């Protein structure tokens, strides 16, 4: 993960063809939920949060959430506490898939064009 982030910092995905193209976008013209993610990582490594958000808002919004869960896991592991209740993984998965699906649909509609990379 770190190597990929460093590579994205030094090889700018804003340059056309530097990292290839999204196969879904190339075939259909539809933005997938990950479109703009490489540019968002590059912008974040350069400290430009607004540019990263304009590339892929879902990715940028997920970074603090992932950091929170990672810090919670690290703290519980360090203290030897149970890692948490996983009795309803379907609920978390359903909510996550729902958010990704809604984001994908809205960014491809005219009123959601501000979400397009």
C-alpha cells in the first residue's frame, strides 16, 4: 500500500495515459465508484484535499472513517481487548454497498455531475 502511494505521488495520474484508463469508462463512458481515485491519492499526498475531493469524494470521505477503524483496531489489539462485535456483518456490508451504489448512480446523472472526476 505504501509503495503504491509513493508511486502515485511521483507519477502523476493527472497526466493522460500515465496509469491507463478505467476499463468501465473506456467501454461505456460510465464513471465507476473508483474513477478518480488515483488522482485523489496523488492530490492527498500533495496536501490538496479540495482537489482530491473533486476527483473522488467517496474516497476522500472514506479516509477518516478507515483511519478511525484502524486506530480502534490497533488500540484494542495493543490492550488485548476483544476486537468487537461481528455478529451482523451483513448490515455493515449492505450499508457500504448501498452507499457505493448510490454514489455510482448519482455521479453519472446530470444533477450529480459535480461528483464526476
